[in-house]
C-alpha cells in the first residue's frame, strides 16, 4: 500500500489547482464536491497506507542517525 503514499499530498493539491483555475466556472455543488472530495480521497489513501503499514513493516527500511542526544555506557 505504500505505492499510494504519493496520493496523500497530490489529491488535495489537484483539488486546489482545479478550484483555483476553473472554480469560477463551476457550479457551487461541483466546487463543494471537488473541495471535500479531494481531501476525503486523500484521507482514504492515508488510511489505506496506514492499514498496510500496520499489517507489517515494509521490507525496505532506511535509518540514519543525525545526532546522538547522549550516550549511556
């Protein structure tokens, strides 16, 4: 499900661009559907990604230590 992760920011951005560029031509109900629908679809995508992650951690992980707060021997 991690392949859906890019949809979480992309769907609201697409909704914003649609409303910013063509919102004045759309009826009020279409504006509401695009605005709420894009955010709702992003929430569903985030839920699916979260459920997929909860089922098991991905096979490929990456860790990097940026700094160490303190060392306990």
